[in-house]
């Protein structure tokens, strides 16, 4: 991740497109499958290389604005995922089809939510449509400007709600006034959704039925001509490698710092999930890196930590904004959904070879050293993960949440200091985070049994695992004479005189 070579932008965006899939509530790789379909249709139409390249990146980035209207969807419909699933593949110009989809989206929901959804759809339907279109387009435009892609990508994405018959939005463009790349993209997006839910026959029927209305007839004919080939590729398993291979030449690349730019953009994408989260991820990243400098982590560790911190909350997009915005306590089932966000973060990053080194660190931001964290409940973590956990905890405490006000920095520092005393957070990481935040703490030593100090516990752990005094000195970067002094104190305090005795003491007091 820190090598000086340039990086393929497609490697990054294809990996992170899984997060936009989760943000829409659709299966992972839906976006890369759409990308494959779009490239096949574009090739059949004979689009030039520049247009096909813009189309490639426009399809990968099609849903990057989806978190921008999640809060509003929850307000109107109670659950953004149900609303998106209901209307994603629906022809909005057919009133009966649209109302049927909305009714299906609240089937099984409580009476209040059903009533609110149906009233909002009937009374405020056009207003809600305009809001969603505007929020999505503005979100896509903002994010696309931050990536190293051509102007054509943004132009295509600004027209994704237009229709061949002129009944779309926001400008009511029709026919060839719509960018040809956009015409291909919207067909590919719908084809992927129908293939996933209705199978091959349903997909072909949909394309024919919407030809001349929603879709450009020429694009439909091109799709029908290559459909069997496309279906075979898309349904053959993971579409990942196929989508990367489909990128038109020349491949777009970014310098090493471009990786940080992409990570920062997707940090904002994740934080847009709720108004209460805005600025959280970059704030955590800045704090974590400042703490890492105080702990003398090397350049490579700080680079990895910054990227992991920027992306640590990607998994939030897979959990409904209804829960992130809930003013009261979460029910046990709701809490289980919230706990999964760390798992989703890890899985998104682990799926990309380029981002995989960040996965374990980012996914561990809610782990605790006493095993009380989630999603794995582990008790060990590398220094970078410990710093990220402390930085995330501190920064979250200083932010307003729907169920509590923001805490002053001093109080937030006291809270995470308390967590360090009880063995939940790493004392060194907490001390560095508090210092970086301008709230240094006076004492961070945990209260160990028989009056052991932090350093004595470090020595004890290594002795228990069979290290010699010389090896202990090397691993802790201290003088052999200092180790001898610590060992003497250890034997005096614990009342034992052998490695086995030290090991048993450590086990008894859960010091390992």
C-alpha cells in the first residue's frame, strides 16, 4: 500500500463499489456486474475508447451518492433499503406499477409505517422524487470531482434519471439529447437488477417492453444481440476479475497519495449515512495519525493507519439510517444489526487485494482488549488497531448523537482513560490519543495485581512465554540491566522464582 508505484483506479473503485452496493441494500458485486453489462453493450454499439472508458467509471460510481438521501428516505418511508428495493426496477411513469411496488415495500411492517409510507407516496410523491433525484445527482457530482476521471463521467451521471421518451428528470431530456453512455448505463443497471431477481427471461422481456420508453431502442437491440454472452459471464461466479479485465485502455492510474484521496472520499460517503456522523471518519483519521506520531509508529504504519481510519466505518452504510438516527435505546435485534457494521467494513476491504491490508485494522475498531468488543470479541490487536480503537472512541464521545449530547474533550478523555484502567482500551494508545486531542491525562497505569507496574507486566508476559532476559531486553528495547531489575521485582511481588511460576501467576490473574 505504501509502494511508490502508481495504482489502478479501477482496483480501488471496484473494491469500494461493494460499499455502494451495501448502501443500496443490494448484493455485493451488483455494481461490477452492471459494469460488465454496460461494457458489452457499449462494445456492440461500437462506442469509441474514450466514451467506453467514461462509461466504465460512471457505472462503477453510479451509486456513490446513495447515502446522501438515506436520512430523507427514512423520514418518509421508515427504512431506506425497503424503499430502494421497491422502486429500483420500477417504471415510475406507470402509476399502478409504482404504487404496487411501494405497497409491497411495507408489507409486514407496522400499521404506522404502512400508513405514513402510503400517505407520503400519494401526497408528496413528486416532491420526494425531486428531492431524491437532486440529492443523488449532487452527491455523484461532488464525489466524481474528487476522483481522477474525465469530465465525461460526471456528465453521464448527471443524466441517469433521464429517459429516452423525455419523461425523466431533472431536465426532461429525450432521445439523442441524452449522452449515449448514460443510455447504456441505465439499461445495464436495470438489466443487472432484473437478472438478479427475475432471471434471463424476465430480463429480456423487460428490455423489450421498455424499448422506446425508458430505453434507447438501439441500446436494447445491442443488448439483445450480446445477452447470451453477457449472461454467461455475469452468472459464471465472481464478476470481480472479469470487471477489471473489461476496463478499456489506457487504464486510469493514480499516484500513491491518490489512494488517500479515494479513501477520504469514501470516508465522506460513509459519514453521509446520517447527519450525526458527518466528519467522523476524517476526524478519527487525523486524531489516530497524530497519536501514532507520539507513539513513534513508523511511516508505513502511519500510512496504513490513516487509510484504515478513513475507511473504518464503511460498514455503517449496510445498516439502516433508522438505527443511526434513533433517539432512544436500541432493542437487542437492532443492537445486533449495529454490531455488524464492523464486520461489513472488514469484508468490503478484504475483498480487494489492494485494500486487504487495511481490513483487519479497520474491522477491529470496536474490539476491546478485555474481549468485550465486537465483531470478533478478540483480546489481541496490533498497535495500529489499538490506536484506531482509542481514537474512534474518543472522537465519537465528542460528537452529538441522537440519544446524547456531545461530551467536552476533558470528559471524553476521562471516559477512555477509565476504559484503559479496566483493561478495555490500550493505556499507551489512550494516552497518545488524549495528548493529541489536547487533553493529556496525568496517570494511565492500570491497577495490576500485587502492585505490578505496566512495564513489569510487559516483562512478565514475555518471561511466561519462555523469553530469556536478553530476548526480553531486545523486544522491549530496554537495557539488560533494567530487565534484571524488573525480574527481581517480579519475583519479589509474585512470590515465585521460576518461569513456570510466573506463567501460572499470569494465567491465574488473566495477564496474558
